[in-house]
C-alpha cells in the first residue's frame, strides 16, 4: 500500500456535519460583522458537507506530516474520503471538479496560480 492510512475514522458524519454547521455559522457571522453584504458572499461559502471534507482532508494531511499535497495526492485523498464516508461522495466530486479547493471562501487566503505562486 503506497498511501498512508491517515487518521482513523473519528466520528459519525452526523457529528461532523454538526461541527461544520457551527463553523459555517461562525464564518457567516464573521463576514457580517466585517460589514459584508450576504448577497455578495453567501454563494462562495462552502456547503456543510464541503466543510466536512475539508476537515477530513486537513486531518489526513496532518497525519501525513503536514505538507501540502500535490495535485495528484490531493485527488487521491479526496477519493479516499469518499470511500471512507460514502455520504460525502457528492461533495467530494464537486471539490474534485474545482481547480482550487483551498479555502476559496476566505478573503485572507490568496492563491494566485494553480500551485500557489
């Protein structure tokens, strides 16, 4: 097996979704307090399931030494998450279809090119 096993399955999807819903509410609150118009930012926020996938992805990356994965490794990681959590498959495939899956909703993160340059 050439891929590290990553973190062990940590919680049910329902619990992960509840945590993600809290995080999403905090993101919305933060943007509103900054004076942003919800009509301008709501569509760019991730869905609850996308946030769950991002959290699981971050855990896998941390377990693998914390290095940002290559594009190919990222694709394998997302597919692994879909295999471990079938309920998240739709969100995983949406993210696989996007060029930049790294915190696209966060105005403080600026990724200029496909490799962050």
